[in-house]
C-alpha cells in the first residue's frame, strides 16, 4: 500500500461515519457541457442524508406526503450527495473521481 493513502471503500465508510466534516479533492466532470479535468478541493463536507440513527420515523403510506421526483440510484451510478461547508446546496460527487480524502490519497485497491 502507498504511504499516506486510503482505500476508496474505507474512505466512503469513514465519510458515512464522520461526526465532523471531511475534506475531499476530486476531478470535476460534466458530460452535458463536455467539460472535465478541473481539480477542486472542498473542506467541511458532509453527506446530505441523515445517519442511520437520525432517520425519521416511518409513517403509514396514507399519512405520508407524496414525494417529489424519484429516488437517486447512488450505488448504480457510483455517486454520493455532498453538502459543502455551511451551504445547504447539495452537490453530486462521482466516487471514481475522488483523488484525496482528508489529505490522504485515495487508491482503488
């Protein structure tokens, strides 16, 4: 293993369990606009969804409000929703484009 590196699976697990924010460095890519290659670094990131213990209680379907849109296919598309800093804007990050997590190089093996 490369010194000062972390496996992608371990990095994703640590992101899920992070109590405080984490730092991500990744490559931007946009197929619609045909732009890619810019490397950005975000500090104080967190996943947009609540942790397992913080999820809302389940309510019967007839009492629940209808949901707008459809559920994201994060695992099929290899993406995660991330919120940066104190912002409320949710940004989608492709996990295969992550270069570093908390200053450690991300490796695929």
